[in-house]
């Protein structure tokens, strides 16, 4: 039981390049989330998926797109990376209710030059 | 809308001393409250959460937190810390209501530094 896995662990991009961050969970959870973590700002929600086939914007969605490929997988895409997107990205999942615990992946550290 | 304020960005403390990490929140609706911990170079994991009932909540690793509705606070405490408690701690809230679907609002984080 791996929980929530993320790939890659580290990535360096040049401004304007694109990439996709992958996330998968094996807990049969319905809801999945993408956060970014920046120093002194805590975690901020980028996008979330309440269930397979649905996605919604969070606090900071600009510059990102997401795909809920199936119940297990939720990917985050940067179409044209900018230095402001340098951050640590976390994927999380939960059963479905607002009171449920979220389980986090180990994170992806992204640097945009 | 909800917001969370963690009143201390860093808390240094000596091993075996007690510690309190402070969290205040703002919300126009009822909320669920959480504390998550992040050890160096890892993801977050749940320490404890308040959903309803007793206002004193016990979590893992000897931590506890008290919900105070009148002061809109949810402070985290431990009576005796260990070196291994060195980590970043996040307070978070999630509002009642189906439209929120588990969205968490996090505070800025408090770094707990336990010194020998």
C-alpha cells in the first residue's frame, strides 16, 4: 500500500517550457487535490477533484491545468512555466467528505529558471 | 470565506519542555479544524482534528489541541517535547457544507525547533 505517490521528485525547467506532474493514490479515495507550498505562505490549493470526472479551481489556479485521468490518477500541467511557479507541489487525496483526513504525497520540488 | 493565522512563525524550545503552537481562525460558518505536521523533506501527515463533541482533542505523538469557539482558536500543545518533534506544523480549517468538498485552508506554518 504505497498511499499517494508523485513523480518526479525534482524538476528544473526553463521559462516557457511545459511539464506534467503525476499523482496516483491506491486508497480508493474519491477526492484528490493539488497544492503548492511557498515559504511563509503555507499550502495553497491549486485545483481539486471531488470525484472522478470532475475538477474545480482552488485559490491559485492561474497557469495550471489538471486532468483526473481515472479514480487513481490526478495530473497537474504547467503549459508555459514561469519563475513564479517555482515551488514545492503536493498532491493529496481523501475519501470524499469535508471532515475527512487528507493524505499527502512526498512532493515535487520544481525550479523554473 | 475562511482564513487561518498561526501566530508564531518559529518556536524554539528545549527538549522535555512544554510547548504551545497558536492558531486562530476566521469563518462565517462552522468549521472543522486540523493540525498537520511536516517533517523535513516529507509530505504532511495528520496530527489531530476537531469535528465535534469534546473540545479537547488528542492526537498522535502525545499532542493535543483545544477548540475554543468564543476565541476562534485551536492551539496545539505538548507537555514534553522530543528532538524528533522538530518539524513544521500547519493549522487548517475546512468549512461545513457540501460545496466545500474537503477544501482546506492552511495557516502559514510554525517551525518547531527542539534543542537538546
